[in-house]
């Protein structure tokens, strides 16, 4: 049979997807983190992989799904959080804009699975299934072997259990809770994700009526994380909006690297931090480096990080900023403090071994 007759949609998908194959999986596995440092990889959206010198590996908000794949009936579910927020009824055109850079089913080891909240682009049933089916284990602070834990606020734990993650594998956290895993200390802190506050249990017409209700359940829905590592302290803000309470966290914790969800909000929406918000968050947290994330993933919320750069350059001297932004790429590695002075990321360019083997060209001047 000829090649064109043998090709099917199914083998095209299997040979092409995930787009990066196991390249990043292998890179993370091979990375030897030096003492006094911490390595991080951006997995897309707010997803992070964090690795330490003692080979502690955790993920935060690793998500393996996508957005719209068909125009369908052109309608948004009336109880969707965006519909609750602004009263829109037309389908949200949120298509996934970046490739899958990690294969969740090729992950060989992880010490903890963390979620900041329960929205669909921050948790993965596929990843959870692989961790459970692979019988992955880690060790607790006393060195005892235990199954890999799933750590998150109550609503995230509820979703994991709904998917079939055993209850005993789940650790429910609220602001103030601390968990130690190998050479990491994970502290849950307040979230400021106000979109979570307009998220109802049902997305259908029987959704909860929120009008006139004073929200009281943020701690059950979302948390931020302070993660203390041998290389520095990381602040993951999940999907938080800007809050003046960032200043409280900045005074309480000595933060080195802060991650904030940035995006270009469509008219009628307030779901992501703006460029001004990212800078205000960094200043309030007293961090050394601020890294915008989330702007990459949705076609209708994509934003230009150069807006942050322009505002930073306008304000840094007048306001005496003690931090600087770092502009990352999905799939890229960032090692702190080794990379602390970098401003813009570029993937490895290759050809480092040029002219180390004979060329095969007609004559040197042809190039």
C-alpha cells in the first residue's frame, strides 16, 4: 500500500500530537538542579513545573485541554462564569493558541500535583489519571514513602474526587496551611480571583442566583501559593486579579519570583490583570522578578507583553522599582537565581557545534 493510501486521520494525530512529543519531558528529567537554585518550566496558561536540587518535582495548574473546537450552536452556557460576569450569551471564541509542550502520559515522576483553583484550564483529568494509574509515590517529611498527593482548595479537591482520585490522596488547603515536601515548603495564601466568586456549581439555567449575596467562600474556591525552595521563594497568584492585599503578602514573605495572570480583557470583561496591574502586583509583593503568564493561551485574551515593558521603563525610575519583568516563552526553562538578570527568553538556537565537523559545500564563499 502506498503512503498516501496508508495515512489516516488517526495516525496523523498520533504522529503529530502532542506537538512537542516527549522533548520537554526528557529535558526536565535530565536537568540537574544545582545547590542553591531552582528550575522552572512554563507549561502554558498558568502551568508550572518546579524542580529542586533534591530532585523534588511539583506541578502547579498543569492543564492538558483546549478551548473551542467547533462553532456549535454559537451560544454560551447561561451559567458560565463569564456569562454570570457580564450577561453575554454569544459563544466565547476562546481557542487554544499555544501547542502542548508536555506529554502528561510520559511523565515518570512527580512529588505533588497542585491546583490554585478549579476552573477547567487549571486542572487536568488526563494528568490525574496518569498519576493515579502509574502508582507514583514520593516521601513525606519523615522520609516515609507515600502516594503522590493532590493539593488544592476544597473545590479543586471536590473535582479531583469526582474524577475518581481517591479521597485519601487529596489534601485540602486554605490560606495559612503549610505542607513540606522534600526540600520544598508550600504555603497556601489568599487568592484574589474574583472570577471564582461569580462561578456557580451549575452552568445551566438552574445556576445559583448570586444577586445580592455577599461572597464568603473564596478560600474554598481558590488559593495562591508561596513556595519556598533552596533557590528562592516563588509566588504563584493563580488567576488572581489585582488586590491591595498583595502588599500584605509582600510584607509577610520574602518573595523572589512572582507569577501573575496577564491578558487583554475584552470589553465587558475583567478576568485578567492588565499591564499596570502586573507592575502594581510586583511592587506590592516586593519581589525581585515578575513573570506574566496566562496571556498565551486564549485567542480572545492574548496580550502584548511589550506593553508591560513600556510601562515599566516609564515608571521604574520615578517609582524606584526594585524588581524587573521577565518575558518567558511556553516550554522555556528559567533557573533562579542563575537567570535573575534576564529580561527576555529565547529558546535554544542550536548550531553551537558549527564548524566542528567538515563542511560539505562546493567552496567556502558560496555561503
